[in-house]
C-alpha cells in the first residue's frame, strides 16, 4: 500500500493511494489527512478569521489561532506563554472603542518591548514564534505625531538634535543645506568660501578655527551682518543662515 508519513499538508502525496490498494486500508489515508490538517492549522476552535468581540480583559489562547480579537472598549489583552501558543500562532487585534494594551506572558517580549499599545482605531497582527511575539501595527490616525503638511499644530514635546558634521574645510565652498539638520558644524582649516543654501529654511552653523584656519569669504548672500570672522586658532563662530522669498541672510556671532 502506498502510504506516506504526514505531519503537514505539504507531506501529502497526491499519488497515494494507488489503484491496487485494498479499500480496507483507506482509513490510514484518512488519518493522514486529519493529521496534516490539524498540524497545519493548530488550535483552530472555529472557522479561520472569525471575529471575537471582547469588552473586558482577555487572555489569548491556543484555540484563538487565526481569529480576530475586536476590543470594543479599552482593555488589556494578555498573551498565553509563547511556548504554549507555539510557532505559527497568529491573531489580528482591532482596537474599536479604546486603547488596547497587548501584554505578553511574564517576561516575554513583543517587538522587543514588555508591552505594546494600540490607539483606538488601530490594529495589529500578532505573531508568535514559540519564544516571543512580533506585531505588525497599522494606525490610520496620526495620534500625537506631528504632520509635516499641517499648519498650526501645538507642540508640547521637544527634540534633541544632533549637529551634522560637515567635516574639516581647507578650501573650496561650503554650502550648508537648510533642508538638512537645524544644527551643523565644521572646522576651518584653510581659506574657503561660505555660501547660502539653495533650499528655503534656516540652520545654525558653528565654525571652529584650527591652527591652520584661513580667511572665510562669504558669497551669494543677500545680506551679511554681525561679527567679522578671524583666523585665530580656537576662535568659534555661530552662523545663522536663513533663506526665504526675500533672499538669504547670514548673521555671524563670535563666541569668544
């Protein structure tokens, strides 16, 4: 009798059973089919992607595999231990009435964090690999994130920018881009020219003289104001460069 060993659906051999097999051995093939289906779709306690609405705290179980958990209010969704759920367990969590906190078992992690939070209206596919969890999150709302194309937003937080290093300049022309970071810096190691950005905006550029500092010449600015540059070793200058519809402006402030 042609009979393969079946653990998953892809182990099934479509050429079995062969025509000469006795009917009395057909039960072995049925067992193969059942075994492959149940192993390929473990924990199925209902149809795939059935929706389960939850209005209070809930623990995701093995039998919730391939289902949708719809939270109708703000809840904490506990996850059964990853080893119990096993590699391949997956649920879709929808926050439909409040904030949903997804909390793995004990010290286990999800996206390398102890918990993740879904804002109301967002959703996440939660995958288990038998050890920890991974979530692919979709949030259609901006939440507290700033939108670059929206005016008059209220900012209650702040940022700590890292100054962009333009390197050590010994010759040529330096053109800091206002479209880059708000803080930039470079070392004056030889005579060179400072020119305005081609992009509208503003940036602060710190210049520090080295022992080989050269004369800094400005070119292309609509207006230059402030202190004169020097070539003294160790002297520092903060340059406010801005460019708009009326032209470009360079304001130089000596820092010694």
